C-alpha cells in the first residue's frame, strides 16, 4: 500500500504552510538544547526537516504495515481469559513497531526518550494511523495521558513511568466513566481511601466503558473526599497494573474492534496521587480535555479519509451503463462533497491543535517563572490562546466526528450493495466512525462546550482580521459572502442574548456553533485558496453553500420558533415497554 504521508497532498500542504515558528522556538527553548543534545534541532528549518522525516516514517508504517492487518484485527478483536486481556495479533505487532519508531513519545521531552515534537504534528501522525486502523489509534495515541503525567506527576513518577510509555513497554488508559457517571463526571463514586503515606491511597469501586482499560498505567478519576457529591471531591490517581484491578468484561461493540473497552473492578488497588487533592476533574481532567478532543478530531479525519478514498477508487473502476460511475453527476457530486468535508475537518482540527499547543507551552513557560520573562505579556498570550483552544477544540471534535460519520455513510452509498458487504472495507469504516461523535464527549456536549466562546466573541478578532485582508479578483466575491455570513452570525448571537433565556440559547446553540465553524473554516479555505487551485474550487463550494445555510439558520433563530421546545413532552409521549 502507499505511504500515507506521501500520498496525501493535503496533509503535506498543511505541513508546508503552517507557521509553527513561535511554538517550536518555545518548545526548544530558543534552540539552546542543541548545545548539549546531539539530536536537538539547531533552528526552525532543522526542526521542520526532522518533523517531515518522522511523518514520512509513520506514513510508511501506516500504509505498509498497519493497514494490511486492519481487516484481520477487526475480525480477531481482543480476548479476555482469566482476567487477562490479549490484543489481536495485528494490534500487538503494530504497537511493537510503533514503539520502536518512538510514536509513543511523540510530544514528550527528550529526557524521557521522547521526540519533543508539537502536538500539531502528532495529530498528522494520528490521522494517518487512524486511516490505517482507527482502533489502533486508541492504544498508541497516549499523548494526553503522558502529558498529564508529565505536567502534574512528581519527578519520581515521571522518571519511572514516562520512559516505559515512550519505549512502548507500557500502554495506558484514562479511567473516568462509571455505570452512573458517563458525561456527568462530577458524580463519580469510585472511592479513594488514604493510607499512612499521604501520596498513597487504596481505590475501590467499578469503572465502565474504559478504552484500553487493560493498560499497564491507569489514570483514575476518584472520589477522595468523604461526604462530597460534586467535582470538588474528586482527585486523580495513578494505578499500575496489579491483581487488585480486575478486568471483569470486554464490551461487545459495533466498531473499533481492535481496541478493548473494559469494565474494571478495583479492590484495594494501590494508587499514587497525581497533583493535589480535589483537583482531579476541575483541573487535571479538564487540562487534558482540549488535547483529547483534538485527538478524536484527527482520528475522525483519518477514518473519513479512508472512506473517501475507498469510494473514489471504487467509482473509478465500477462500470455501469457503459461507463465508470465516477462520470455520473450524482456520484461525482457526492465524492466532491466528501473530499470537501474531509479537508474542511482537517483544517479545523490542525488549527485547533495549534491553539492547544500554544496554550500548553505558554502555561508551562509561566510555571517555570523565569526571571527574564515578561510574565504579564505571557499571561496575556496564555489567556488569548486558552480561550481560543477552549472554543476551537470542542468545535473540531464535534465537526470532524459528524463529518466522519457522513462521509463513511456516503462511501457505502457510492459502493451500493457492495458497500454493505464485509468484502469491502467501507462497512468497517462506517462502524468505526460511529463512536467518534460519542466518546470523549458527545456532539451535543461539544456544542455546549463551544457555545460560550462563540457567544462571547472569542473568534471575532480572527474574523475581523480576515475581513480586512485583500483578496485577488477570483476570491473577492467569496470574501464578501463570508462578511455577510458573519453578520448573520452576529445577528443570531445578539438576538439570543436579547432573549436572555438559557433554554432558548441551548435550543439554538447547534445552529450558532455551526455558523461559527462555517465562517472559521471558510476564512481558512479562503487563505488556502490563494496558494492552491484545488482549494479555490473547494472554497467556492464551501462558502457559497455556507452562505445559503447561514441565511436559513438566521431566519429560524430570529423567528423565535420554539414549537418543539414547548411541546416535546406531549410530542414524545409514546409508550415504551
């Protein structure tokens, strides 16, 4: 199979044009590491050259090694025997190879054996691995877990745990949800009991729906404060694989079969406190959430890319009525729309990742309290990037996962009856796609997470900056359409604010967030179109379609129609046995 980096012009386009200069400078401490570390880059160009070589290697592994094993992995799945989980052989082989390629330590500092590469580049690798086998990404994509340990663990924990994760010797899991605590994590009940050592605790209870719950390193959200019922009583603990943690069952799932989803039972499991008590959810889990959301966005783009390419290949070869079906308008319009959606989701995911990267590195820089730093200026920059990341990350996760589902749905349609058969990979992509809009927060929760930033105008300065730019004659009309769409967005926001009704805001939040996503991606496409003829065609299609939808959504919001909201109880009174 092809190299998944070399065969994807759009990933390479983003890699070549994204400006990571300031981010890399901060990560490499003005390239001072090069004086003592022979593998550290000496300047930005050196760093970019290294990033490209790493992506090329991951692209080769994804195309030549992981993808050919994906079908059998889907059939085999993991096995649970006597409390021990065994991965499908193809998963175990791929994890071993990715560990040797240092995929597991992509973003971690080199002192732990990591590559110290920005998460934005890591998302490109995540996308390629997900295109090859979405279930594998859940096992090798440990970046946020490792980053949480790196950011909040003690030196002893970091020095002992992180090198094992980087080397691929230890897999990991974020252990959050319970039978009665899915989206509402503040009601977590798994109990932590202190011991004589203030850093060592014992955990008791049940966790359910845990991706890779059989992992060697578990970060567990636990109720540490007796008598509490909300987020203020939750702490985060590290548990290493031991007899006191039992995998009771592996869930039988619709898709991502290679990734074991486990129910865990903790019986006096020894645990180490991560960070400070009472900050498990409100500080540590929330800190990793932006990166986790962007990771699922990248996974979604990878699955959607796989679905689009499978449909495209089929349409080029399948002949009906004397010609290949790609020449029928109903088919080529569907394929072109699929490509547009994939590239729109990729643009949003990568830019969201950059915002999360800047938030993380500036926060780390401030924590170091360097005497020569202008801390006031750093705090201002951190505030700006934090607001942007907290708005863009849920938008990216929501948008990319919904796109993933629609693209894979259409891929089956292009293949027709063949797409419904297990003989073709698109039915697997369709099954794998479905989880992306559910885990790490459903689409509905992502909209709720994003609406506050949109309503408060977090993206307005970006929109104003783009509107003030000069575009060539082929793009000016599109720029004018985006300006009018921004006006519709602002009008909708103003109207909802004027109503001052939380229920009304929530009722229309999806339409408002959709408008904001459309404008943001539209302006990104407009900039990209100035450099690429294919992007020009896609920008025209995206922005003209957006303008039509924006007018409709604005009129719906401004029309104050609350028919469903006022009558849903009477409407949904059907008997359910």
